[in-house]
């Protein structure tokens, strides 16, 4: 569940608690260039107020009119479709050829939504299963690899932190990366056994572990929805994390440091039970080349590279950076990470 849909859930609960009727809309299928992903949520109150989006603003006005007309008498979920034809797509402002299929739910259960919110806040990945014939929804445990399923009768939507970022080190750079990762809808775990670090990690949404990096990573049961980023600039801690991270199923493993330090790190890792292929998975120096000089800018660089890897988008590699710019970049990294 991304931050937009979490806002839909919390707002919807508030409206129901205040005595309003609410229509929940869920994207269950898209074709072409539909602007919102499958699973996206929109809630419309009985007076036309809305939160969330299912089309980026293209069909919401039409949905509001439907809700005002139908919500007082509607009892069961229904399926609606927008953009079936090119003319209709143009009428509703959908991108050329875009088609959107929604499930509209006129009687969401307040107690069930509150239970779902509690599970999400406890970082439990949860499936919400809606029976369109009865309008009854139930909750069940789900996994990170589960996806939305819809067979015309049952809608099984997945909610909770499906992506996870593990940061080694609780210094200033980690604080910026953690903040941006939360905004990008990651569950964030920071590992740092050093008691003098971590006091500035004030967000209740960040989990701080004081264990040793290799032990904690093993305990986390890292999967393919996990990114691991070593940011202490201390090989005694970073290398412990990398030794386990590079053997795991993590989709991204990166480490802070200059090109020279990264080369030395690769040589050190060869002395442990890692293969050359596993070590080659290491992203280092971590982040895209953006000319970043400050911790905040470097955090943007790191999140940009992780995002590209997550979506399997080719990016400009460090070896392609012109020599002069590369030299300036490495000097900046060494200065910024000397804390």
C-alpha cells in the first residue's frame, strides 16, 4: 500500500466514524497508458468529497456524480469500466488507448477497515478479500510477493509494506535516506550497534536495531523485495552486512565509498565465502552520478539508483562518467562521508 492509499484508508475510517456514507473504488485492471496502478484506491464521501485517485483526475468527476446518485440506495459492489473505446478514453481524458476497470464498494465495513489499518501499522502484509456477491470483506495474512487478484466475484487486494529497505548505519546520510525511503513507501530498518549513533532517527516509522549487521540481516529473512544499503563508511560494519546481503535474495545491495575503497572492499570480500558472481552484485560506489555533494543530495542519488534497479531500468553506470567529472565526484563523496 503506497502513501496515497494509506491516506485513503485513514480518511475513509474518519468519515465512517463521523456517520458519513463512503464509496470505495479500487483499480482492478488497466490496459494501455492508465495513469494509476492496479490496487489504487479512491474514497468518495456522500457529499462528493474525495481522497485518493484511480486515474490521476481523469474519471473522478464522473465517479462523484455516480456516487451522489447511487450511494444512498446502493448495497452491493459493482464493476465499472472507463475508456473501453478510443472515443470514451478521449472523453474522460485517459491517455490514448488507456482503459480502466474499477470495483465500487458502497458499504465498506468500519471495523474491518480499522483492523486493516492496525495490521498495516504493525507492518503486517494483509490481503483484504471482498465478495462482490455479498459485499462482505475479510482479512488474511499475505506475503510480499502476493499481488492483487480479481475473478469477477472475489477481489483480493494486498495492503502493507511490500518493499523493505535495510540501512546499515544511523548517521546523517542514513537519516536522509530513511526519510526519502519512507516517502517512497518502503518499510525502513536501520541497523547500527554503535550506541552513540541513532538519536536523530526520530521517526516512529523507522525501526532501529542495535544488533550486529550480519546477525540482523539473517534474522530478517531477506527476500527479493528488500534493498540493503551499507552507509557507515566503516568496513567492520559494512562488510558484515555485505557478506550476508550479497548471498541473499535482495534485489539491491549497495555500499558507500569511493571507487578506490570499493575496489579494496571487493578484494576483501573474496576472502570470505562469497563467489565472484555474488560480489559482482554489489552497487558501489552507491547511487547514480548526479553531482551530489551533500548528504541530502546523496540520498536522492541512492534512492534514484534503487528505484531504477527495482523497476529494471538501465541507468548511466559510473564507468561511463567522464574522467574529470568522475574525479570531482569521488572527491565530494570522500569529503561528505568522512563523518
